[in-house]
C-alpha cells in the first residue's frame, strides 16, 4: 500500500465513500447551507478530506458552492436525479396492479421486464403466475437479450434507430440472430413498432406464445415491457386479439402512470385505461 492510498489515521482512502458520506449528511440535515468545518466535525473527517469530497461532488453537479461565500448546498441536479430514480424504483409498485389486472382477466402468466440501456438487456423484475397446472414459471432478476422473444422485441422496436441497429449487428456477429437476414429483422421490428405490440410463437420457449407491449416513462423513452406467456394449446386465432388488447391496455395504463404522453393521447384519441 502506497503512502498516498492511506489517510491520516493509516486507514485506506476511499474517495467515493467519503463523497457519499458528505452528500448523505447534507441531504439528511434540515438546513440548506453547510460549511466545510461543520461537515468535517459531523462526519468525523478532516476538513481537507471534506474539501476534496465537495470538489468531486461539485464536478458531478449535485453540489454547488454559493457565490461569495464558503458555504455549500445541494444542487438542483440532485433533485433531477432523485426524480428519475424514484420513478424507476417505483415501477414495480405501480405495475403490480396492472399485472394483477391482466391475470384476473385471462389467468395466464404475466411478467414485468425492465430495460437497461447500458447493458442493452432486459431484466424480469416481477411476475404473477397463472393458476393452471400447466404454466410457465420464470426466474426473476436474470439478464436476457431483447432480440429474440416478444418480451424484448417490443422494447427493441421502440429504441432509437442507431441503438436498435447496433443490437441487431451484435446479435449477427455472435451468430445468435433469430432472423436469416437483416431485411427480415427490420421488417418485423418495423411492424411491431407500427402496431404497438409483439407476438411470437416458440421463439424463446418451444410451445409458448409470447405477447408483449412496451412501457414508456415520462420522457417517452421505452423502459420495459409487459409480457403475457401462454401455452399454445390454450390460445387460438380467435382469442389472440383479446389477449393482445389486454396487454396493450395495461402497458399503456402503466406508461401513463409513469407520465408518458402516448401517441393516441397526443391525437386526442380515446384512453385505453
């Protein structure tokens, strides 16, 4: 361990932890402005350590220094980040009643999937199972690609064109594309985007029909999907439109709960909630 990696007490330095400690203290206190020495005393840190932590927080935009003084306060960008985090963290809670509505209407397994733009993958974060003896049970919190089954295709079709193209190209390079060519892939994605939902048969699980609709947030960015998974022997061409309408309706309702302004809302069309 080099001398630069330890603090005054011989303990290993952790700048991220120190910055988080300082930020947490400032958030939890009732006052608005803070001085370096006040923070140092409360957090049991050296003033120089607090000063470095505040500098890092200022660079990140979550803390600002008042002009003409040595006081610091929480910046508006932290409020923006909190708002975004709150909306994402609360999706499961908001979605639960929508998931229940789907299952009560059709008694088939429904899943909530959320999209991670950094990983470019989907995470199943909640599900309600059918009561039928023959049903699909999925492990939650497992990452999965979005270019194969209906669950991910409804997300993929609503991503920006460049992001969608990069995901398709990566699938081709890996030899994992479900399409024999890019033209067929693009045609299916365009159709899904236009109709507002995806339906696949046996694409991910043999004998399973997947029906999925996208979920949008307050910035109208796609953040996930509702997925209904049905054994093919329990669904036919006559019943499929009813199931599609049900999934689309509840996905749209959740999107509105998250603050999305959907295309039919912009046009003044009827609400599906």
